[in-house]
C-alpha cells in the first residue's frame, strides 16, 4: 500500500470532495481519483460514496480513517528515528521510571533500546511519581517516565507518549450487575488505590468528592503486586490501569466492574530538563514512544498511543 496515497485519502476525508482535495494538493482531480482507485483495489473495498457535490466515507472508509492516521504517525516516527542513526557521542542518560511501569516494561524496553540505540547508556532509577518529579527538579535525573507532567516548573519539558485507560477491578461477583454506583461499591467494601499523593490516589479522591462519597474506607498500596494482592484476597475494589491486571482480566480471575462513574485515562509522560535536552534524551523519548506503540498492538485497548 502506498502511504502517500493514504495522505491523499485523509485530505479527501477532511475536505469532503475530490475536487477540493485536488485544489488543496495542487494536482488534478483525475490523479486524486487514480490514487483512491488504487487504495480501493488494494483493500478490495469501496472507500467513498461519491455524489455530484461531495464524497462521504463508506463503513470501510471510516475504518481506514482510523488506521491511516496511526500508520502515517508510525511512519513519521520511523523516519525521525532512522534519520537520527548517525554516529553520536552520547553522554549517559540518568533516567527515572515509575516503579509500576518498570515492572511492566523494563526488561523488554532494554532489549528494544539496545537494538535501536546501542550507543545510549542508561543510569536507571525507579520510584513513585512524586519521588521522580523531585529528583528531576533537583537535577539528580535528566529525564523521567511517570504518570503526570511536571507542572509549573521552568526549564522542564513534558511529552505525553501514551494513555492508560482505568478500570474498577475486583473479584468476579456471583452475578455481574449491569451497572453499579461508586457509592454502592464503596459500601460493599474498601476502595484500593496508590499512595494518596500519587496521580491515581489524587484521581480517586477527586472522583469520590465529585460523587459525594464521603464515608469510604480507602487502602493505599505501592506497586502492582500490592494492589493485586489486596484485590485477589477480596479486600476491596481497585481503581487501576487495566494494563496492570490485563492477564488476570483475560483469565477472568479478576473482573472490571461496570461502575457508573467513568474516569479518564492517565497519561504516560516523559519529562526532561531543558539543560539535558541532548541527542541521547531526544532519541530515548522517541524510542519509548515507538516501544509503547509496539506494546499497544497486543494490549486490547489497555494502552493507547496516538
């Protein structure tokens, strides 16, 4: 499939007609039609319903629209990363990673990074988001990977590289309700989250305040293993990224409860000091996003990468 033709497809989808797309791209309408015809032949599907006035996406076109954006974003990252594969003198990068993310990804990421950028040397630290933020601000670390941006700090840059959808996770009930309120869930047993000052802990308390759930027992635990242990013992319901318990959800030893209170995904953020904005730090940031894009393909929607 010609990726440049996907560019054309996206322009048509945005402007709504072959004629307007031809004007924007500075080519003939016949060339536009030829590119679309090639895509339709490659996919074996009609992509546009064409009228005299406009062109509307078919169901197949709507599906291609989702994947075309991802394909072109991946291609752009690949070009940027491969284009940077010139010999570099790279200083060691002092990197901090949130403990739970290190538990999930560290071994595989080291292999990925060694293949992509063998010249990068990592001095690694793990810890909570609050600890890593402080270490970055103190200058003890060059960059960190955490679940929140470092806000209102001059000289520090943030880049969101992924999103982690959350779920209310507990033991499978005898009969799964169609829906359950947060207040009812809190009355049935304790709620479980990370430390009170962590992004997940702050989010849980914000949601409880919004839903006016005042009387609830909340257990705060550090680490994936600790949260899993409490939930598996039936000691509460955890607000947790689905990715942290994905194997247990697939095996149905744990269950995502249909809580009426929806929560927004938490970001995976790379933050670094502007005085550490080196070739190594830039390459590392791009490598992390490429690695997570690869991980997202097998995550069943538990990891989102733009």
